[in-house]
C-alpha cells in the first residue's frame, strides 16, 4: 500500500547496496522538479521505522529539492521477505547484476539462507544465484566501492576489465591499482578499454604511467597509433581486420561463457565440438600471435 512518509524517517542502511549514477540522477532531478515523484520508494517497515531498499536516487533528489515527505510502499513483513520481493521484481526495477549479487549475499551470508532456499524463494535456478554470488566474491572491497559509488562504469567493468581478471598472472592488487587510477576521471568506456589493454598487455612504461594516475600521456600515445587504412597494403588491412574481429569475439566469448543460461543439451553437444577444435588450434595461435607481437614491437 502506498503512503506518504517523512523523508527524515527513512533508514538508509542499504544505500551501499545500490549503484550511483550521477548522469541518471541529474535527469531524474529535473523530472521530479517538474512532475514530482511519480513512483513510490520501496522498503520494509520495522519497529524503528521504514528501511529503504529501492528508490535511493529519488530519495537524494527529494533531499536536494527540499521535500519533506515522499511516497512509499512496503515490500514485505520483514527484511528477508522484502529483499526477496525486490529481487523477484528486479527486471521491472532494473537492478544491475551486481546489485542483485549484493542482496543475494545479504540473504546467504547475513540472513543465513541456503543457496537452495534462495533459489526456491526467487523461483530461480541455483546456478542463477551461484553465478551472482561468485561474481561478487571476485571483487575486492576497492573494486566494489568504485563500482557502487559510480566512479567506475559497470559496463566497462563487465565487458572490458573482467576478462583481464581471469588472465593468468593478473593479481587482485593489479586490478585494484588500475581501477583506482582510472576511477572518477570521467573517461569514456572506449578510453577505459584502451587503458586496460595498455595496462595489462602493454609495456611496463605505460603500466607505470597509468598506475601513477598520469592518464593523459598513455591515452595520447594510444591515439597516435596509425589507423589510416591507406598506409597499409590490402593484405595488411585484411590481417588487421581479422585481428580486430578476433579480439572482439574473444572478449564476447569470455564474458558469456560463465552464463547460467547455457543449459540445453543441444548447446552442450555443439559447444563441446567447437571448443575441442579451438583448443587444438590454441597453441599454434598463441605462438603465432606472440611472434607477431614481438616482431611489430621492434619495427
């Protein structure tokens, strides 16, 4: 049931479970200033007062606009039920995968629910729950703080940084160092992608500059790499195109391979044959790429 509550009465203990997005929040502020809060904030009513679970951007906008009350709806009779209900309607409420993971971690490690109990309550598979919990476990406190504060874009993390985290030889400390160096710099996703390649695969000189927070010079050097197709022969252009496609689809395959939606027997049978062929070619592929990389670096 929707009701008006005093904004000062809301408990914000779960604010850190939700991601900030300054751009989206700015647009929301303009909308609320014109039309008011159209969608109720959501939480759970405890004896001490209402605890907010959903609507933190609307809450902050209301604060900035000086509103004393906000529309509010209760999601359940206790915190566990309210969190379960929030996760059930996550698609409609646009919870990111990491926000889902943070609430799932609350249910499992704070509220003591088993994996099977959570999956049953959410009408999801255990694989769906396990994948999100595993994703959260991969992240250090440093990376979590940067992602949830909005200082590091989640899209750049999921599709451009996370594949590097699975490379042999890449340590958690290196990932922390990279995320800390580029966070809050208002970089485009493309810039972060280029810097990640330079940091994890490039020369030590670039890695040191990025780690020290001196991002302008590495970005400038990366932008100076000749891209004029007219400077290359047709054969060279064709190989560059092939390498670009190879890099793109390697990243996509890495990102998708752990998805719990990969369940059908038909998929497993076909994928088994394809991966066998790819793995048989992998030693020759990586040896050729290493030789090509070394030869180009000396040119």
